[in-house]
């Protein structure tokens, strides 16, 4: 808040200063009209009111607002009524022209600060104002003479000839054009810029001396010419033409002064631009040297033969050479493989520029440095040279070599470990198959003995032993079923895929009828579209997966009065998706992670029978096809199984 107040106070102070200077300039312009320069030359009278340039200076420096304050409230606008007192009402025309002159040049100054275009040029604006002045004097000036006399001057002139009007116009245009050029030159001087609080560059420090020198030299030169003309050629005494000066001398000195002020302004502007360009060049050179000396990459300029012309100081850090040492070397001697440099030169001759060209350079101690070069060929004094910037990637190259070595070692280890794992898995599957087969044989024998006992002792055995035999038979049957499922699970990974086009609708219908046959008393409905897209898969494994899913759908809908199994299939961006939904018991999604684990069950065995291997087998079958299985469900609201098979061309 305090900073904002200070800024506002600064703005108010600056505004007050500008208003004060504007008023004083206008008042000075009014007072000094009595010091106007009056010249007579061959009957032509010129009244040069130079003091009206003060409001113009303000307008050029600060814009039309302060320029009009200076002209109006400072009183300079009254000069036509004072000097042209006998003109009466007609003095309003030069007053109006003066205000328009101040406004246009102030506006032009504002435009030039924003954008310099041709119509904002100082002299283009002056030419436009000259045309407007001509129109005003040609139309209003004679008309206002007819309204005379005004109340302040009963003796005012009431008529004026056309030739006098033209004289007024030409004299005013000449005076204003000269003042514009003079004011433009004055604004280049440091004292004027300090008074008007304009920014001064360091290049303007000699402007005052240049201007004073031009004007002084010019006047001395003109004085010398006048002395020769009057003293030697015309044989006049000094008192006759200089003290006081005659009309001819006055006109000559006046015009010469104006001319040399304008020439001084041109010289000042030229000299300022030259200094600005020099300072800009020095700054650029200093900046270039700072960058050049601080660059971390290696900058080199060499001949086609390899002679080093220029080298950056970074050569010490990269290659170990001092710059002076490298200038005595030939780059061909520093390349590990000289043929690589020959290849680089040939490429540059053809393409003129090469990027990321990898080279190996030998350092001062013989060590190898890997560089990525950006090089181009240019001509200097008719001779080709190679300019190159090299980035030291030695550490990167070493790191990449280490990474490649590690990758090779890792690949070898992975390959060995994979072989070991494959061998272990194969042995484990063989072991599982053998164990399962060996377990199944005694269980079948037990089951057969139990059935024989039940048949032979059906009439004589008591109820309790009979129940025990029934329980043994049931347990052995379940164990046989579990072993069968385990055998199928272990066989899946060994099975070689035999891919073919499968009519999915026929397979679904066939397997559904198979499942329904085991529970004909139940009301189960299959909802399926008339045609389902064909699938590219292994028929045997697909039927096994589909049988397990449909078996679950039938099993988990046993408590539903109207069981519904819905099957959908479609080709998508992700592949072939087969969806089987039911309206059965469902499951909690929080337990979904256990669905595909072997021997995992989400429901009580007493409520829903099963082995806990079916979905794990389906998952293994889908992995075999490089697909996936996902499930969705809600307790009491059924479940949905999604089988996604990859597109035919995506399978590895």
C-alpha cells in the first residue's frame, strides 16, 4: 500500500512539473514575440516569430495535451492578435492554425513512440499541416476581414488582396517548417532533454558540442565569406555592412544560422546512431566473449586440411590442451580413426551441415573422448572452413557401455533362470499328474468297495453303518472329482493350441443343454442372440472354459425360481469379448481377488458344491490364448464373466 502511494505521489509530482513547465514555456513564447526577427530583403518583409517554438518543444516532448496547455493557458496563442493587431477578426485564422500545428505534432510524437510508420514522420505531418493552413487562409482569412472592425480595434483593415493572403500563407509555412526542424534538433541536446525530463542515452553525451561546433564553424565560415564579399570585392568598410549589419547581412546570417542548426541536428542524429551501433556492437562482442569463454562444449574452426584456426577455452577441460597448444595441432592427428574425419569432410562438402556426428578424439594424455559434432561448412575470404561444436559424451558413452554389458548379463541370467523355471514347472506338472493319477486309483478302489458293501449288506446292515458307508462313498466321489479337476488344470499349460474358427453360438447351446440335462427339474432359461460372431481359438480349451462358466451359472442359480443365463459376444477395439451373465447368488467385489486362486471358494461347500478349481482353470486357458478373464457381481444380484480374446493379428 505504501509503495502504491509513493508511485501515485511520483505521478502527481511529474504531472505538476509538466504543467508548470508548459505554462512557463507558453508565457515565455508570448513575451518573446517582441524579440521576433524582422528582415527586409528586396522589398520582402519577413517577421520570424521564433518564440512560438517553445510550445512546440513541449508538444513534441510530452504530447498534445501539454502542448495545448502551453499554447492556450500560457498565452502564446495570442501572438497573432498582438503582432497582427490591424487584422482584427482575421487573426483568429493564424491562432487556429497555430493550435492545430501544436496538436498535430504532439499527436505525431505519441504515434512515433508506439510505432514508426511513414505518416507519423515529423515532416510528413508538417506537410499535411501546410496544406490545411493553405485551405484555412484561402477560405476563412478573407471572409473574416469583411467582419471587421472588431470591438477592440475600430481601425482594423476590412479588405485584403489575394496576393497578400498568399504572402501570409507562404511566410507562415516557411516559419513553421524552419521551427519544426530547429525544435527537432534542439530536442537532441542533453540540456533540453534534462529540462523536459526525457531519457538521454550515453550516445548523446557529445550532442551539445557537435551542435555548437557546427553552428560556430558555419557562422565563422559565413563571416569569412561575407568579409571577402563586402571588404574585398565590394570594398566596403566594416561599419557599412556589419556594425550595424545591413539587411543583406542580416538575411545571410539568419538563414545561415537556421541552416547550420538543422545541419547540426542531422550531424548529431547521425553521430548518436553511430555511437549506439558501436555500443551495441561492443555489448554484443562482450556477450559473445562471455558465452564463448563460458561454453562447456568444444567450439572449433578449422580448415578442410585440419589446421585449427579458433578454439574455445573449454578445450582445456575436455581435451587437456591449452588453446595456444591446440592452434599448433592438426585435427587429423587427434582423431582416433583419421578416416572418420575424411568421412565428415566429404559429408560437409555434399550437405554443408551435419548433426550428431559421433567421433572419438584423443586427449593430451592419449585418453579417448567421445564427441557428438554439429558441423557446417562456410567460406571466409574465398576459403572454405569447418565450424563445429562438439559435446563431450564420454561419460554417457561409458554409462551406455555399462548398461549394455549389464543388459547382456541380465538377459543371460534371465534366460538361464527361465530355463530352470520351465524345467521346474515341467517337473512339477509331471509330478502333479503322477501324484493325482496315483491318488485317483486307490480312491476308485475305495469307492468300488463301498458300493459292493452297500449292495451285499443292504438288508442286514444297521442305519448308522449305512450312513457311514454313504459318507465314505460321497467323500471318495468328491475327491475323485477334485483330482480330475486338478489333472485338467495341470494339463492346460502343456496343451499345444490348435487354432480354428469356432461357431460360438453352437458351442454355447451344446454345453448349455449338457448342463441342463443334469437338472431337468429346474426352470433355467438361456438368452442368446440369433447370431454370435465366430471366434479364432482352440476348440477343446474354449469348450472346457465355457463348460466351467456355464456350470457355475447353473450351480449358483439353484435357489432362484426362474434362472436366467444370458450370453453376449462382440468384436471391440480390445478384441473379441464374450460375456456370460446369470441372476444367481453373485459375490462381493471385495473378494474378487480370490476368484481365480486354486482351491479358493467364496461360498460354503454345504450351500454350493464345487472344487474351487473351475475359474482358476478358465484363467489359465485365457492366459494360454493371451487373453484375460474379469468378473463383476453383487451379492444376491448375479454375476457376469467377461472373456476377452485378442484380435487374430495381435496374438504373439
